[in-house]
C-alpha cells in the first residue's frame, strides 16, 4: 500500500530573462497561472528554481560547454541580474523558497532536497523549462532520491516540440513518473 502523498510544486527556470529571450518558455505560463493558486490553496509547498551563475565564471567548468554558453550570455544567467528573477506574473510569495541552481538539475549542488525533507515532502509536481533539460534532469534526480514525481505536461515546454512530446509520452512514464495536465491535476487533487 502506498502512503498518502505530501507533494510540493516545483516551478523551474521561469525567470524573466528566459521568458523574454526564448519564446517557447512562455508556453507554460497559462497553465502555471491556474496551477499555482490551486497548489497554494491546498497548502502545497511551492518552490521556485532559477538558474544563476557567478558573474566571475568561477562556477563554470571548461568541461561544460553548455554552461559556458550560458555564462557568456551575460546578465541573462548572471547571479544578481534582474534577468534571473522569477517572472513577475509567477512571482514567489514571501513564504515560498527560491532555489538558485548552477547546473541543469534543480538538485545538483542546491539545498532543494533539504527544503523538501524539512517539509516532509515525498512527491513532486514538476513544471518549468526546458523539458529535455531542467525538467528531465530534475526528474531523474528526484526519482533517484525516492520522490514520487508527477509532471504537468502543459506547464512544461521545450524549444523542440518533438523533444517535449517524446519525454512526456515515452521517457517520463517509462521512468515511473505520472504525466498529466494542469486541469487534470487540479481536478484530481481536489477530490
């Protein structure tokens, strides 16, 4: 028998610069605008995750070309820059944590697991961008840490729609994650 879940809503990389620079990243906003109030009303722990690198580049390895490109993008991903703040329409409340990350997964080198365990969380409702990057990496790490994971498909997006669909239809379910929509999650969660 599976014990009742104590979920947390994870909102990943929905920050001002990403939404302004990558049009696909705006796709999850409508779903999140319905999901966030529902999760908050039900008392879920809500955690926002954002990517921000040290402006000095001290946290960017020469062995990591992706993060070198992010660092070279300047203030778009630099710690302390307005571009790394959570998008205004999704802004975190004062009682909600914002976790800064320096790699693809929301767990890599962050205190996310500590926050979840302190909140007695055993399952995640995962949202954000990009599906084939932050969402996939965070999902794999969450499953390895024994969290149950639900991915809200319309609250995630990828620059390549076929990549998004492949992860939602094939990869995530094969790994044991539940994939649903924001409306279905809200309806199921309210039961």
